[in-house]
C-alpha cells in the first residue's frame, strides 16, 4: 500500500464523489492522491486549435477546483492533478501502472439516464494492472460513513471460492478491513447443477444436500485460516449460500461499505475481461466494488 491512489475525474458529480472516496482511501493508506482528467474527444479529425485549448484550460481549472475542495475537507491529504489529451480509458490504464488503487465513478459525464456502468469504468475494471474500485451513482456517503453515523461497525464483503482461493483478493479484503477497523463477511456461494434438482432427471435428497453444505462450510473454514492468522485483528464471519454467486453477493452487500471480488488476468486478452459474476455485480450493486486482478 505504498503506491498512490489514483482517481479519474471528468467534472461530473459522480466522478467527484469517487474522488472524495479515493481521498479518504489515500489518507487511510498514508499515500498521495493523483487526480487524472482526460480531455473529452471531439468529433472529426480536424479539431479547431482554439477548441482544444479551451477544453484543456477547462480541464486544468476543474483539477484545481477538485484539489482545493478535497484539501479543504482533508487538510492532511497530499493531492496533485494531471491533464492528458489521451482517451479517458487509455489515460487511466496508463496512469494505473504505478498506482496502488484506481478509483472511478461507475458512470461519468457521458451515457444516458438509467445507465448503471459506463464504458470507461468497465474498460478499466477489466484491464487495469492494479485493483479498481467502482463507486456507484446511488452511493450516499463514503466508505463506512453511513455505518458510523448509525453507531455501527463498517462491514466488507468478500466473494471467496474455498476450492480455488486467490491470495491477492483475500489479502486486499483483509488488509482493507484491518485498515478500517471493519468486519469482514466472507461469502462462498455454490449451486447444484440444474440436472441435480430437476424432477425429470437426477435428484439430490435433503440429507445429501445438508452433508454437501457441511463439507463446503469446513472447506471454507480451512481455506480462510491462513488469512485469519495473518490478520488477527480482523473479525470475520462466513456465509455458505446455496445461490447463484452474483445473487448471493448482491444480497450480502446491501448494507456493506465495500464488496471485494477478483478478476483473472489473461495475457491472451489485452483488452481485459470481466467474468459474468463481476459484470452483474458492477451493474446492480449498491456499494463500491473493488475488482482485484490476479494471475490464476
């Protein structure tokens, strides 16, 4: 957590809310905040020079205002802004090479009413080298803010496959919970094959299903022990849920401050790739989602 936190802004309220979330995260990590603004692309090849200069000046003023506003709210924050003429997604992906975390609004200034996740957010979540947090439009307050206001303890949710545990994702979730003094709820969702519960085909008895579920609970407990020993200050709870993973995680994250999931990197897909579960979560979750890349 020694690398800076990066946030993309385009002047929209959504991006400024994401920048505020990123500022709190940078303070929590004790690292600087980098704000990146990419000038919007103008149609056509022959862009008037004056129009390009005007957009550049507007971007610089936007960065200055954002840094001043964040500095007023968080006096200890170290923040700087960067202006680029590259396309937004490309600019953020390039800047993410040296970042510890990239934070973006799930939607920016573009798109249309009702759109949950914009193209830039999807692109960086699928391809960034560092973890990416998408802050949804419907978010009220920041990480843990609503929970603390109610006198409670913040809660994180981690999607976890006990049969294929991923160290990068678990480390991110446990470290984030430790830094925030939050509880960590670990969800293992599993489902029987459709043929196993269809009355026309195979059939699994309630006794068999209970035995199967007990084995999943034990597997999850064993798989988590390594991280519970590594992060003894983190209070964890576990849920083994017989549901589609996306539905189980959405249910668990309704009152959460952050949902953590993984994304397998694929060298054959230079544009990156999001799995169906992560894709569904980004479109429907009500809390920020951290997408953590991992190799296998």
